[in-house]
C-alpha cells in the first residue's frame, strides 16, 4: 500500500509509541498485555489506512467539476461567498470522516488566481459555521470555461493540520492533488449559480473520479 508523503512524521511517532507501550505492557503486565496490544495494533493499522494513496486514473476535464475529496455530500445551497467572489454562489460541501482518504484535489482545471490561509476555531466539520470560523484555506481558480471557482479546506474538531502546495499562477488540473488535511475535515466548493449540480445530499464521493457538477461554457 502506497502511503502519502505527509504520513512520515506521524508514522514515526506512532511506531515509537507502539514499541514503547508494547514493551511496557509485556514486561509489567504480561498476562494482560494482549488486552493492550490488540487495540494498539488496530489504531496503528488505522493510521496506515488514513494515509493511503489510492491508485486512480485521472482524466482531463473542462466543464466538469470533479469531487475534490473522498467523503459525503452534506450541503448544497445558495450562499453569499464574501471572501473572494463577493457574490452569491452554489456551495457544495463534502465531509470527510477519519476513515476517508484525505488527499485534496483541484475540482476544476484552470489557473490558480488566489490563495489564503485563515487561522480559526475547531468546530465539528459538519457545522455550517465551520466554513467561516474554523481554521481553513481558500483557493480560487479561473476555470477553462472562464468561471471563477472557489474551494476551501476546513479543519474539523479532530483535524489540526491543513497542508496545501499550490501558489497563485500555478496551473490547476481537475482531480490532481493540491493539498492534504489530517484526521477528519470538510471541503466546500463554491460554483456559479447557473452550474448544473449532478450530486445530491447524502452522496458518497470519490475524489478525482466523480463528477459533482457541470459548468456552462
């Protein structure tokens, strides 16, 4: 199983902790050591599962909006996007549980025209206010269809680290990685009002693969 580059520090710390606790359990508790080691192995395995990098064939897209993350669609509504667009847009929000792949991908192809990091709170990621109050990053891309699309990584109650690699002026390719969020979070995508939405609340998405909307050329 291929692991994401962001896993290195976490896995090193987890491995050291596992060895230390296992040694102490076997040395001091002996007969009871299995009761400690089995849950530790489960947690250790979940860390590897969290940082997995699935093998996916990413296609070229123009008017299609691609799911930026693995997760569940929890919101589709018309909102006022005040940070960059300064106008109404359709917000599609996808919640990621700790068991989902947490690679963040560009939802559209085009050019990165804006990025900004915001420190903030750590409300549960499915809370509506997390979009404006939690720690987050905002990216905007001018798409190949000449629309401005905003998308936002949002840290959740458990997630405490957001990583993003793109810079203004970079080329964005729909479905390709631009960042990572650790341990449970949410992604919001803000689309033009005339966008055809192809997903519904409750849908499970596969990042880089599923088409969640289509913009007019």
